[in-house]
C-alpha cells in the first residue's frame, strides 16, 4: 500500500537527533581543519561545511552557472616559462598515469629534466587541475632504485641476485631462449612456431596500450592466454553494469546533481575518475546539492558530506534494496517517487512486478541486516527520490564483497527507478572518444592472411565461477599451480605486481618461485616490484612520462575526446616503451608477426592512428574540434601534440539511448526486439534461425538497436553478453547462478531465510545475498577492510618520495569502544596489535589456495570514525620490495646501482629504523600489508577480489 509523506525541506527534517548531531559535528570538525582532500581543488572556500545548518535540497540549483571560486582555468597556449634559474622551461602536454583517471597534464622540462607537472586546462575532464599524486609523477622518472637496464637472475628465484644485460641481449634471450642460472628456457620464437602459442601468457596491470598489446599477443602471436588486474578493483561493479545498462563503465554527472548518494567510494581521494569527479562533487556541493556517504569509516569524502552513515561491511546491498522499497511505496505531496514512464518504456519489468518482489525488503528489514536505523533509510530514500536529478556513486568499498555484483545491479536499478539514467545530473553510460587503430584497422586488414585466431589456456576465469566477465586475476597463480588447464612456458608481466596486489601473498610467492609451475618469468616494469623480484628476466619499462599512447578516458564533460600521451623526456638508460618492445620482439621472431608490425616505433603507430581517423572524418563527414569547441582547422596531429586533446564532439550528450537508428537491412529478433547484424557478429544463418539473438554465441557484437513500439532506438547497448537494448532490471543471466550461490550460503542462513532467498535468486531480479562467512562472526571477531588514501595509489606510488614523506605507514583504524572491549581498558594509541585471519572456508574452496600466513602485526589508531564491528588497514603500505622509499630495501645489482639518481638522499622518515625481516610484521619504515591475511577466494558470481570481507580477531602483540 502506498504511503504519502508531506515534505518541503528534506535536508532540514528532524531525525535521529543524537546520531545525526554526532555525525555532523565529527564531519564538521574534520572539514574545518582541512582534512578533506577537496583542498586540492579550486572552490573549497565556497563550500558550506558540515557543521553549518543543513541546507534545503528542495530549492533551485544552479546548473551550468560559473562559480567564481570553481570556474575552469583559462585555456591558454601550452608553453614554457622561465624557472627560478632563469632557464626556459618547455611545456609538453601528455596524460598522467599515476592512477587510472588519466588526467591531461603538462610536463615542464628544463635542461633536459622534468621539473614540474601541472594540469592541462585543455583537457575537458580535469580542466587544468590535478592531485598530489599527479604532481609527484616526477619521482617516477628519477627514482634512485628505478630499473634502467635489463637484469637477468643469477641465483635462485626470489633470492635477489641479478646481473645487468644490454637491452639487445635481453630481447634476444626472450625471443630466442637461452640459459638462465644454469637452466635452459625456450624463447618466444620457439613457442610462436609450435602448435601451442597459448603457452605464452601476458599478464598486465595498468597498461593503457590495450590495442597494441592485443595485436601482438592475440592477433599476431595467436595466444589468448592473458590476465588483467580488473578483479582487484571493479569486476563486480562492471558486471552489475553489464547486466543492466550494458556498458560496463558508468559516469556520474555529479556537477549537476541535486542529491548524491555515495556507497563505499572515496571520491575526494581515490576514485577511478579521481580529480575530475572530485571537482564536480565539490561543485555540486557549492550549488547546494546534498551529499550522503555510506561507508564503514569516516573517510575524507564522508567528512565533506552532509551526512556520514556508518555501515556494517557487506550490508550496503540491504540498504539499497530497502531504499528501493521506499521509492516504490512512498509518495511525496501526492506524487510517486519512481519514474513510471522510464520503467514502462525502457525496462523489462513493470512497477507491479517490482513492488511484489521488493515487498520483503522494508526499511525495518534493512536495519536488521545493516544496523542503519529504518527511519534513516526511509528518510534518505525519500530525499533521494524527491530531489532530481540525483545520482548514486559506488566503487571498490561497495563491490569488494561476496555480494558485490548483486549490490551494483541493485544500485543501478534504484537509479533507473528514480529516472536518473542518461539525464543531466544523473548517471550516464560511458562516453569516450575513439580513433581508428593502426594495428586493428590497417595492419591486420592489410595482412589478414597472416593473422591468427587466438587460443588460450582457461586459467584467467578461475574455476566454477558464474560470470567472471572481466576475469579473476587474483586466482590465476593458483590455476597455474593446479595445472589441469595447462601452464604457460613463458609468463610475462607488464606493470602487474600480483605477488603484492592480490591476497595470500605468501602463496603467490611460492607459486611464482616454482620453476616447475612456470619455466620462464619475464617482468616489464619501472621498479623492482615484489613480482619482478621473482622473475628470471626483467626488462626496464619507460615511465608514462617517456611513452607514446592514445588515451580515451570516460568523458565527464559528456562529449567525446581523445588525449595524447607523449614523452616529456626521452627514456632514461635503456628503458623502453612496451609498444617498442613488441616491435623489437616481432623483428626477432620474424615471419607473419613481423609483417603485422609495420611501424618502426610507437610514435609512428600513434601518429598513424590520428591520420587514419582524420581520413575517416573526411570520408564520413565527422570532424575534430579544438578545446574551445570550434571545428579544428589546423593539422590534427600537430594540434594533438601541441595541446594534448582532440575533441570529437562539441556539445554534451544526454539521452543517448533514445536516439533513433536505422534498422534497414538488419535482422530483428522476434523474442527481444533487438535489431542486429548477425554477419558482423560472425553468426551463421543456421544459428540465426535456430538459436536467435539470445542463443547465438557473441551475438551482442552485432547489436544495432532496440525496437520499442515499432521504432528502433540506440537503446542500452550490450557489452559482454546477449542482453537486449532495454535497461534490464530482470536479468536472464543471473537465475542460473542461484544454485552455486545457495550452495555457498545455505549453511549460513536461518531456516526461515533459506526458502525465500533461494526463490528471490531464481527470480532474476536484484535480491539479497549476505556475505556468508559474516553470518558466523562472533562478538569477539571483526570484519577487516582495506582502503585507499589521497596521496597513494594501489601499489605503484610508494617509490615516489614526495608521497612517501606524507604517508608511509598505515596503522589499523579501530573504534575505541571496540579496542577497550577486545584489548583491555589500558589500550593506547599506537599500541602494537596482532590481527589474525579467522575466515571460514566456503565448501567449494575447501583446501584450495591455502596459505601458511594467517597473522600480521600493526600499530593501532584509535578513532570513533569507524564502525565498531570493523577494523581498517589501508592498502598501500608494507612493501618488501619496490626500492628504498617503499620498503627500505635498495635495489642491489651486480656491477652497481641502476637507478636514475645517486643514493644518499634524506629519507628522514626511515632514520633509526630498519626494514622488517619478516614483511608480515609491522615496520616503522613501511607499515604492513593487509593482503598477507586476505584470502584470494573470488566472489562466486563475478570473480571479484573480496578485499573487504575478511573475518579477524585481534590481540595485543
């Protein structure tokens, strides 16, 4: 039954007075002392602090009007200026790669050396502003422990004994094979000429050269045995997006939102689109939007929000489901809160079906699972539904759980129900620029007879997972050890540090150091990572400030554009762009793979991409625009190098799903109304007739549009499987997971719960799935989460001196009441504690991937800014390799140091302390890494790394 609520000023309502007042005071105090990382951005002075009176969210919100404290920087010519020495500094536009956001930056060079990095005002995403991490990119180039020359192992794997090679000899060794530490290994040429090209595995981290990488390994070499790093961060999020809206990347149009809900995303510090979404969230706040953050701890984002709602780890899904119940059943001033027109036309369910399904998920039920008061859930849901456009921001803290994919699916449903999809100020599917590709669109087409169909060992998707659409990278080592699906002869990593970034670190090292499992390990990196330390051969990678690439980030300006990555300085030593390494290896291997790499350098390849797109523009009537949204009249390549950006649209684009498209000459699937091109998807006429769109393999690749009421629209384009072009709230791909999920959770459910949970899972609608192991947690145990901070990246910034000076140890956050209860009344700030993993094994993982490490030690940080049932240890610290700044261990090489700078700088924070001999134990030099005791067990549906699910006990050390 629908309930009606009278509401005029939701943000000012009296509610949960004691809790609300405490939260506001805490948030306000933190904001007042400048803890919030919004201080990195323009406009902070105009932001109302959380300790001021609540603002009305029902009043008018300025959209598009410039704020004098926030406005964009002037888009002047990119040029140099005179430094303090009087020398002219040369400005070079390029793209940052300190994190995945890919902000446009300008590197300034003086006397051949990078001396400063600033934001590029021509980039429509970050608009001339960058964070501390971006400015510290200088340190990547001049790290005293940077790898500048190839190294070959001379001792046992992992022993740390290395000999320097020339790049020519190192590439010969990789291409032709040879002897390493007394053991003969095959090279790439032998594998290429065999009938098992899949024995070459390439495992990449934040590569940003996907086209060149896939062309070399898959199209030219013929191996599809490839691993990525996505499941560490976002696999569950991307799957939840793919189930519903199709594209796996969502964009929050935050600057124009009136109401922003944030779940487990620290957007002001460490989001995937960090500096440009942070700017826009602050702009929304300055324009009187209300921001509410649900998080386990009072992050800096929560501190800058109007409200922080502490949430028990893994129960965000319950809150989302309960809020959806409220939107379906409440009215405000006689009006419903849901967008019936959108649901009726664009979704595949009815409002009545949703009401029936969500009836069980009341705010009271949500409180019973999450601990968040029912009144708070109801009030916030009504505010969110009443203030449109609104938007939900989620990320790693939200999806890094067993139920992460279900949570993301449910959050997208809530946003769709509220009518927030593809509207200004709501949430949109990814809009990004795209250039023709010199490899895919030219080399592979010119020499199609030399291309190969890639074959692979099935080791990237784990075993018995439901839909790991972006793989399960943390389980790859275990799959190699198990061996039943095959093992690579050459395992090549590229800026991927799996020994550190995934759980069960000790187990990862054991597998990597076992020559029986992997005969030849090659690491390509800028630093001696924990994984590189286990390699046989290391090739020195050029830093991102010494490379070429074409970049296409998700556009928060809502118009398509591409960015350049170009060298600010030439690569130091013999370090080499990975794309150039591919070219050099192709020359050595010869034959078809050489012919398929017609460019002598990465620069020529990137230039060809722009030239191909320029020619395509002329043929198709498209054009490039300059950064002032005017048609580009100068040479695109020269403009690209000078300003760093080429726009492919000059107006924001919304409601893209409603764009009319032509169905002429295409096939219409009678079952779904999908208009598609079977031949583009390589589907036979026989399969079209017998299996249709949904039953034919990879039919989604031929998707054209969606027919609704006799008209064909662009719709919500599928990305990974054959969903329709509708916004699919009811998923046809999830019921088949019910049996696997129930097998995991049934023994953790009450007798009353089990039947209805099983029924809901089979319905194909967003449903409740608890984190199973949490149901067995006692009052003497806590849930351990990891988190990120504003001056560090996942694992690759700890060699940056400027950042390490700010944040080099990571004490465990613990609520004082919890500390007194579990550690005694005498516990003090900074006490050393033991954190022991007590995570039960799920039946399907019994005995697999077991590790000998179950305990770490850490200093304790006592703070009320964390949920009393949780303990939080940040992700970034505890390196046992990666050079002197990160771990206290310099890189030692036969023949002397290979680094970019002389040793002996002032590493003041390490004075009087030594690196820990046992990296599982707290170090005053580097802290401790939580991954030693986080199991690698993937989430059953998506393959997600469960970074926030570990059950632990604590005791004084």
